[in-house]
C-alpha cells in the first residue's frame, strides 16, 4: 500500500458520441467533476459547458463527437473533437449574443462556465478543450 496517493492524470476516452449518448457524457462528466472536488454548482455549470460543445461538434461535425476526459487532482479537462467540414464560429464571443439570435451561445456559455477554453482547428479536425479547477471556485 502506498503512503502517497497516485497523482498521475487519468485519461478516459469515451466511445464516439451521437445524440443517443449525450446523456451518458453528461453523467460521466458529472461524476468526474465531483471526483475532482468541485462544488455541486460548479459541477452543474461544467456539465452545461461540455454539453454545449458536444452538441456543437455533433451539429457541425457530421453527427458524432469524440470526448476525452483528463482527470487530475483538483482539475478536470474535457476535450471534444470532431472532423466535420461545416464551418462554425470558433471565436469565443466577449458578450452573449442578442436574445433574437438563434445560435451562437454555446462557446460563450462554455467560456463562462469553465476556467479555461481553447479552440484548435488544425490538422483537419476541430477540438475544444474545457478546463475546470476545484480551487477556482
């Protein structure tokens, strides 16, 4: 038995996500966020952030999304990747879109409900990386 806990990151790669699997992604992210030590409010916010990006990836990326979670002590990173060719806006808006605008809130919400968001559109794929830290509450 070890006296010091293993602090190595834990990598969890989920099967390709379709609409039928979105609820499972939310449940798994919630469990990982709780394990990370987030408050219930932060867990709920981060679930919304991930959900928004997964939906964007499926909508604009051919119907599926790849989701990977990286769990560390006090930190959770979720990467959502798609390989679609339909462009979608990758700039995180500084302000919420106007109420009469139908789309465009996903990245804004994800930014507000995460501690860090990065967007990468290289190598023929689109990847959004969301990070939440337990100490940033």
